[in-house]
């Protein structure tokens, strides 16, 4: 423990950033001088255009996914719509290696994002780098990466890009669970204004229903200025009693073509949400009525405002430069009742995050090889406070006020070199992180500080065996710092070390006009995972030690020839087997909590004229809710086996004849009304029932 010191001045950080930008600008000139005057492909078969980082993840995917040197899945808007997904979690379950829960303890489905990759913890998605248009989605990417508040609406999404391996150098900090980029709908490039509006109603077999609204409009003028407006909203309730949810998601996107090779782009966004959270049930309560709520005053709410501005210049067919900056301001408030029902805990939090990221890519030929060298720098400045106070239910008296002020300054520099010779693509890279965090206890005038420096090497390899077939392998390292809420629990007896993971994977990918298939094997060694000690309040954190994750991911899809008897039909399937084991601590050899060893999806689609039909099924194997892998159920519902389940979904869509752009979608999720559940072990502990049979209908008009 140290005495409190004033946070680092923003002016000082700006000087550091300015110096770094100047260095990058100077760097561009001597490197450019090395380029030989050869053709853009430099004699390498199948060599793609150079990709500055903004295009490497989020746009321009068609050419890059095919030869990408790692496990990667891109799901586009049309595919998402064909699944009938109600939420982000529904869409994510169909991606190999990804597991998602509807809700998790104290967070409702409209608030939180709960994604676990390859056996890693899914509650609030803490171990994946999750981006929105290439920008960190977390309110504090270093200090609080958990997405208990995720400003994201499925209806505003154009594509979901999930990189499960091979992307650690450029994106961080914590990416052992891969990189997930949600890309919002693009500004139309055609003259005039185009767009669409849609209304969808979801009716649950239990609880109630909700209505989702979507609107999109945009276009580009002759002078190169483009603009688009996006809106998504929701009103109504979920399948639990007292689960009302209300959200608004606005975005205004702009782009200006300065020249044929350069552009400015920007986005302004606003998101607000209020969600009532029914919470966990005991075994007896669940048996009596799994859809009831015993926590009728619990709720979560928040707002997030932000903007980002970027400049992209494709200087030549050998050089590209991009710089972007982003800022967000968020507030989050939760109200949760204690198990005895006597006190309400209020937890308001405030965040401000500023980031800047310049990147430069240069192609040059050297001997018989071609090199695409990318140099980048990222600075993230986080400031915020978290507060707690309690309210007596009977009297309304407030007490127990605490406040912590948090600050983090993170600098990351990286360089990688995509080396092409013949059919080989080899990309060594290195990222260096320097992170300094401070947590100040206002009431006790005490400061807790930690500083971390970490080099993170990687190497990615792809071999383009044929035009359709790519073999790949990679080795990557990931780094997770001690987070804000964990700093004040450190002591000489419990010194927390940063998390460090090493990932190795290998695989093969086939892509042709009608078929695609991918198979990947992976191995992760994860050291010093930081976990919350169950039953401690306030929470105490410790390093759990080592975990090991191994598995295989398989995926395929096939569209039958239009000249065959099965014209109009397509099929798809994926399967994942994961074994995630504790390697140290009190339960070595046992499974990690809250992940399933097996998941799979199988589906088919038929398209004929204005009609389309989809039928699919998803399966998740059993899970455990504690590190001891306890089978027997505890009376409070928090401990015990979580049985596996299979769900079936069906959808039909119809383009109304004689109209310019009117579509109707209707479907049923969980066709058999299969009852399934998960558990929560936090202060809102108990059993949480999954979505029952859900009937939906949607109308959309395009103009």
C-alpha cells in the first residue's frame, strides 16, 4: 500500500502520444525507400493486397479469411437473420469454439455479453478482446474488461468476425479467448438515400414478449461525403416474471473521400438501457415455477456516449497509413437486494476512456521474398470511479458509502512482418505492453498501484497448398493485467500476478464456390488466472494457477448445384470438443466451471423464388458450476451439475411479390419447448431457466 498520489497528467500522456506519432511518420520514409519497383504481387502467387490494420479485422474480409493463418469465422447479416436469433448470444452459439449463456447472475440479457471461447470463463466475456468497429467495447479495456454492460444491438450489426487464434500481436490486452469484432452496418456507396425499417415481435411461451425496432438510412453524395443513421430499440419483457427491458441504440456514421486513395471517417454513438433482473432461484423455487422472480426490485441500467474519428490513406499499392482516435463516457447503476431481503445494494459507476491508434504498413521486396511490415502503437487512458452504498428496505436509510477512483495508462507498440515466398505466408510479430494502474480508496486515503511491462511474441504460418486449400499454424501469447477491482485485495500474503497464456493451433481450411470446410486443433497453457474466492464479500481475488485447454473445432457448409435435383438446398454443420482442466490448486485434473466439453450445430436451408426455409439444431453438453465438479445439487441452486441440452429452431421468410422491398420473417425457436437452465454462484445465486418456446414475426421494408 502506498499513499495517494495524483493521477498522471493527461498533458504528459499527450506529449508521449505526439512523440510516438512523429516517430512513426519519420519511420515511413526510410522504409518506403527500400521498396523495389516491381509489380504489386512481386511474383508471389495469390498475394493479397496489403492490409492496414483497420482492413485486417473488420472490413475487406473476402480475400483475407480464405488464407488467414488461424481459426476464424465471419458471420454476415443475412446468415444471422436466417437463424432467427433474438440476441447476440443466439448468434454466437453457432460459431465453433464459442459458448454463450442467455444471462449470468446479476445481469440481464439486454445488459451483459457472456461469451466464453475454448473453455474460458464466459461470464461477462472477460478473456476475449471484443471490439465494435475495431474499437474496444469494454468501458475500461484494461481496468475492467468485463462486459456486464455491453452497448450492442444485434439489429445494428452487419457482420461478426471471430478470430480464435493468430491475432494476438495487434489486438489486446487480453485475447487468450480470441478477438471478436462486431461491425455495424456500412454507409451505402450508391448515390441517393437507401435504407430499411423493421419491426419484430417475440412471444415467449412463458413470461411475456418484447418488440424490437430497427431503422437504417444512408447514402453518398457526388462530392464523396457519405452518411448513415442507425437505430435499434427494444421494449417489453423476457421469459421471466419482472424481466422488463428497455433500450435505445443510436449511431451516426460519416465518411468523406478526400481523394481516390484517402478518406476521413467518423461515428457518433449513444446507448441507454434499463433491465430488471429476476435473478437465481433455489431448487424448491425452481421446481415450483422456474419462470418466477423473487428479486422484484433488482435492476441494472446505464448509458454510453462516444465517438471515433479516423483517417485512412492508401498511399500506393505498397503503402497504407491509418490513424484513429476514440472517446467514450459511460455510467452504470445496479440495484440488488441481499439474500435476506432486508437491504438494497446500490453500485453506481462512471467511466471515461480515450484511445489513439496509428498504424502504418509498407510492402517491399527483398531477394525472393515479399514483406508487408506493419508498425503500430496504441495508447489507452482510462479514468473512473466505482461506488457502493446500501439502503434499508423498511426505512430507506442509506449507509455504508465507499468510493474508489481508478486510473490506467496503457501503451502498446507492435510490429509484424507478413513474409511471402512461393506458397508460404509467414508472419512473425511482437507486441510490447506497458501498463500502469492506480486505485485510490477515498474513505481511507490509501492508494494501490501496479505497473506491468510485457513483451508478447507470436508467429503465424500459412501454406497455400492449392487455390482452395490453406494449411495454417500459429503460436501466440496473451497478457491480462491485474484489474481495478482486484488491486485493493492484494497483500504480501496474496500478491496477484498478471495472467499469461500461450496458444498453439494448427488447421486446414477449404473454400470453393459452393463449399467451405475448416478443421482446427488447439492447445492453451494459461498461467496465473485470477479468480474471485467464492463466498467472500467484498470479493477477494487470488491466482488460481495453471489451466490447460485442448480441443478440436470442425465446420462445413455446402450449397447444392443449381442444376441438380437438390437445387436451392444448402447444409451446414459445426462441432467442437474442448477439454479445459485445472492443473494446480485444490482440484487438479477437474474441469473448469461453466463450459461444456462438446457443442454442435446442424442446419439446412431451402430457397425457392420469394420463399426461404431454415431448420437447425444446436447442442451443448453438461457443465459444472464449481471447481470441485460437484454433481449433487445444493439447496440454494448454485452448486451442481448443469445438464446438457439440444434445441431446435425453424424459420420461414417471404419476399412479398409486387412490392419493391417488403420482407416477412416468421419462426419458432426451441420448437420442442425443451426446459434447460444454467446456474449462478455470485450474490444473486441460484438456477436460471433458459428461453422457452419462442414464436416471432418480423416485417421489414427496404427503400
